[in-house]
């Protein structure tokens, strides 16, 4: 049996609309946040869960973590029904929301960790071992006596991750964990998540709009749109359908060298470099490179795929999301 099993998940919300002029009461509208979503996740998987705003990603996470009760369908996580066995369920999960905190704002983060130790009833010896392990991996040693409000955004996110993992959860939910972080902080966070998944076997479900997070971390990705599952599989399989544009930059020893290319492939010059944009579906990359090499002595040549965020935007447009 899969570690996470979701079958025909349904969730509806009733929203009150703005009262129309002359009406006594406000109207109501039912929004189907999730419509028959089904999937399985094996223990130890690192899964990316993506889709545009309002697709139902956060609703799924809240149901899987026991915060919300669905209107239909069956869900088990580690053999437990999250909203029916919530007290036992939360002992086995960790949750990090990029714009929310579980730590106390005005006290040193070490004091927050000590309180979480008591909440989760972590044995003293295991707590000391785990805290030392996490503070070293997340580089928090010099920050333990610092109040949360004095930390930078990147430091706060590392502190949140530490707090969520103190009790060694089997499953970690990450909802936009890198939002607002600088490039260095993002790289450090990704390296830590790979380490945690590899060393502890922690199952991780990541929802994010930052596709670089997905590329760096997730072998498998699911796409949700309008409350429905639209794709579930390997990320290269998904992006391959939308990788419609690549750019080649070539620098020749001979400044006058110009390759012979079909009229459908535009060619532009940027200083000493020639810039060529083409579709790999219409023109083979190997043939293009052969033509470039035949034109002269190549000093430098790079092939750059389309920006991944543009690929995902194209995917959303095609799926009418």
C-alpha cells in the first residue's frame, strides 16, 4: 500500500458574493476547489505539486495534514485518515508555510525549539542529538539565542525548517518555502532538503511557483488546474512537450564567419557573438551545430534551453489554466 493514497478527493467552498444594489441579502457561490483528484505517493518520494493560483494545491495540503475535512473521497497517510486521527497524525508530519510561522516572534529560537520538544514529547537525549544535527546542517548554531524577529528572511526559513523537523517527521509539507529568498538562501535550502530526504528518508511534498525548486529537487511532478489533476509523471516528460525554443550562442575565431542556415532560423549578432533561435522539433540540434562548425573555427558555443518559467507559462496557457 502506498504511503499516501488519495482517491476521488472533493472539496467545495461556499463564498458570499458582494451584495447587489437593491438586494436585501448577499448571494452565495459554490467553488469546487478539488474535483475527483487521485494519486499515490510512496514513502521517501520527493514530489513537486504545481499549478497556478487557485488550482487547489494548498487545499490538498491542508486536507493531507488534517486541517480540513474533504467533502468526498478517501485519503490515508501512513495508514491514518488525517482529519479523523489528527492528534496521532500530526506526530508524524511537519509543515512549513512560506508566509506563516510556528515559532514565537519575540523569543530566541532555541526557546521555541524547547517548547516544541515538550509539545511533541521528544525524549531529551533524542532532542539534543536532533537539534545538533539540524543546526549544523542548516547553519543555525550562531543564531539559537537570537529572537526570530531579528533574523533575515532566509535565516527565518531555515529556523522554521529546523522546528518542523525536530520530531523526525515521516512526511514534510512545504508550501512556497523559498518565496522571497535570495539566490544563495535558495541554494542552501535546496541542498538541505536533498540531504534530509536522502539521510532520513523523509517523504517531501513541495508546492511552489519557483520552477527552479522543482527542477533541482523533484524527479516527479503533478500539475493541478481548476481542482483537477492534469499531469502526473517525470518533469522532463512534461517540459519536453513545451520545449519549443532554444538559443545558440556561437563565437568564431574569424569575425566574418556566417553559417548557412534555413531562412526560418533567425540569426542576430550581439557584439562578437552570433545568436540563433530555433525549435528543436523543427530542426535537429545536431544538424544545426554541424552547420555552425562548418562555417569556421568555433571559439565558444553554448546551447541554452528556453527559460523554464516560460515553459510552464506556455503549459498553463495550453491547458487553459
